[in-house]
C-alpha cells in the first residue's frame, strides 16, 4: 500500500466529550485520531456523502 499524505485538523471540544471519545477509542483498540476518522467515515456513509480517494485529488484538494 502506498503512503498517502494526511492533513492536520485542530479543534476544541468539551472535556467530557473528549473523555467519552477516549473511552470509545480504547474500547476498540484505536487511537483517538483513528476513532474520529472512523466516525466521520460512518457519518458520511450513512448520508451518502462521497469521500474521494486521496489519489484522485490534486495538491489543492480538488478532484482531478
């Protein structure tokens, strides 16, 4: 599998929500970052929001 670039996302969250996220991630043997990615992917899948492959995006983040 080829390495793909990642983007940094920084945001503030209520401490009790962060703790719930930490517990959920631990229960699934995931990092917090991976748990957030799983949750976002699930949300998009449920609502029919396409997530383009990183290989089909150009440097500006637009699909080619």
